[in-house]
C-alpha cells in the first residue's frame, strides 16, 4: 500500500502510481489548504512508527494491514472527512 497526501489535484500522481502496480484508490480528497498535506503526512508517519509499522519500500509504502490506522489519522487531521 502506498499513501501520499498532496495539496495538488492528485490525479497525475495516481496515474503514475497505477503504472507502478497500485491500482486501487482507497481515499482521495482534493483542495487541501496549503501546508496541510505535509503536516498530515508527518502525523501519519508518526502514528505508523508508534504502531511499530515498518515501511516495506521507501518511506510511504506499507503493508495493507495499516489502512485503518492511516484512514483514522486522516480523519483526525483533515477536516470534513465525515
């Protein structure tokens, strides 16, 4: 599983990830405030580290067993995910 948060539209990045074999989008929200994406990514990384999750590749690629944790963090830090 690859997670990434961006202030941009995200669709171009998604097409790049799709070519790399990541073909299922779990959650996409556009129009984030400037700086929020970097902040939320950092919060997610901290939560993953605290949970003992180790990246399987790079620093944003984790086993899919971490999806619930990542979505929970998104729900905490990005307003209006309801």
